[in-house]
């Protein structure tokens, strides 16, 4: 005598239809988070590079901005989208300030694109600080 199992054809398709959207959101969320984290680290590295240059005497804000822009190449599609701030109001950050610190901050908007979740914009910030020589 054989036992009769109810017909379960199509059960796998129904389960896939339930789980697939969640899986897609999870995978794309992890991918977008890793891109944002990589860009955050790039901003920190560029800000540190700018602060390292700013700590030298006779360095101008234009030179610092150029160094940060160069360091941001490859981090964002368009480095001009970033906002670079060097101790506001100082054209030569470390002249006459030996022993004090100079701070360089870099901010940029990052759009997170996750299917079925939307595209929120997140502002990322990198900060570098060095002691003036």
C-alpha cells in the first residue's frame, strides 16, 4: 500500500516568489553599502593628504584643494561634486602657527540606489588633521 502525498507542484515557485524580492534588496543593499564605505575611506584619505600638505609652511589653500582633488580621482565619478574646507578664512593655513593643528574636511553627496527601496542621498565626510611644522 502506497501513501498518498498531496500534490505539491509549484510550491518551489511560490516560495521563490516570496523570498526573491527580499534577497534582491539584501544583495543590492550590501553592494551599495560597500560602495559608500569605500567612498568614505577615500574621502578620509584625501582629507589626510590635504592636511599633510597644509601642515607645511608657505602652502596655499589652492594647492591644498588641488592635492585633495587629485587624491579624490577615482573615488567619485566627478570630484568637482565634493566640497573641500580648509580652516576657513586662511589663505596660508600654517604660516606663523607652528605647533597648532590644521584641519581639512571633505564632504560629498552619495546616492544609494537599491531596487524597490528608493534612492536616498547620503552626505559623506572625510576629515584630516595634522600639526603645523
